[in-house]
C-alpha cells in the first residue's frame, strides 16, 4: 500500500450528492448530504472531477459538490486519505486508517485487498447541525443533477 | 401499484429495466401492505415472480417531486448504500416517526389557516440515517428551521433554527415541542 497523502488546507474535496439531498428549484444541496460522522470525499489532488463523477454515476449518484479542506479544518474536522479497499473474501470495504471507523480492520484480519478508489478521503468528526449547514451553505456544486424526464 | 427494487425481476427482463432500478409492478392479486406504496424485500419479490406481471420503470423522482408526504413514503425505497457511501436503509418504524411529525406540522398550519403548500417542509434523507425537515432558502429568507428525525431512542428529534444574527440547536422527544419552533419560524414568538 502506498503512503497516504497528507491533505492540505488548499485541497479541494468532492462529495457526491444523492438526488434526494439536492433542492433542485434552488440549485443547492441540503444539510442532509453532509450529516455523517465519517463523511466520505474524493481528494481532488488525487483524481479528477470527471473520474469522481464516473464513480458516482455507477452508484446512481448524479451530482457532485466540492469544498476546500480549509473549511472542514475550521469546523474542527480531521481529514484522512483512506483509499477504498475491498476485501476479496468478504466483498466489504476495509478501512485501515481510523480504528474508530465502522469499516476498520487491522492488518492481520484481512489478506487480499482490491483498491477501488485511490482518491477516497474521510472527513471525520462530530458534525453538529450548525456544522453540516455550514458545509451545505459554503460548498460549490460542481455537477448538477440532470433533470429527470 | 407498489414499487420494488429487485434484481431478480430485472435479470429476466433486461430490455425493460436494468439492474438495481426501481420498477413498478402490477399484479392481479395485490398483497396487502400497510401504507400504500411499499417497497418489497428481495425475498418477497422473488416469491411474487410466480404472478404474471407487467414491468415498467417508475423510479421516484427525487429531484422534481417536492411533495413532502410522498418523499417520506418513498424513503422506504432507498436500500442499503443508497448514498454510495454505505448509508443504511430507512426502517418503517423510523419513517412512521417522521410521518407522525409531519402530521403534527400539517395540523398546525391547517389550524392556523395557513397554506400548507407554502409552509410544507422540504424532506431529504441524511447520510447518517436521519430524515431532514427543512424550511430554508428562498421561501424563508429571514428565519430558517431544520428538524432532524434521528434513529436515536432518546430525544430522537433535533433542530437548528437560524436567522441572520444567531443559531440555536436543541433536541426533544415530545412531538408537541415542534409547535414553538413553528411559531418561531412564522415570527410569532
């Protein structure tokens, strides 16, 4: 496994949006998209918007928002680079970065891993409702969800 | 008509619906489910494959359908990993709790002779499993209110009210506690 990337305050982070978390008539995401103690993101420095969007579409997510790591740090969050790795035996995601993460496994319990997203990062920390609203208000929408026919 | 998300049906009808899509099915003998449109589990759907069925795509339109009641009812169609980040599906018990809150809110506005179509909250599923009721944005430029129906057993409702000057967060268990929040939203306290 390659050394993990040290996220810098200037780094841009991509967050996929489910269509239900997006208020279309006002073209903005809601706080709902950011309410997660372990908030997954893609680190822009390690991927591209197009590549991130392609991964999102495979999971039926069709919009992408972004924010600067600086914002997360100001909101008392920690940011880890933790590539998405799938255990071949169980087909489950495995986190080897944060022992508190629900996907955490130590080295001895997993053997064969497949990396499915090398740019994956995690914004970790208690997110009060004020914090998630700050993410929603401050983020930029990189790719809007297409209007359904 | 009821809605299923199922790969067993779609696997046999590839031209009609692709894998993991919501499909509406119509059958001669409809099973009875509480609450109208109801998502079936994969095992339930497999059992119904014995019926002659018509399959066509009717995926719920989360983008343009802003009807709060319909959005709450269709939360049941979101299955594990619906957000692509490992979010778990919504339980019927959890959605029922949100529907109870919705009923109290609707009753309040109706009793106040206010148009519920204007004051209806925007409903959104949260990545941590909570359900968001939002009064924000262009409709409410001065005062914004967010209520979250969480999965916690104690004090399952959380709120954030904010205006230009300040924010206030809190939580409650009694549905009646939503009334002062709505009064604040309307500027009456």
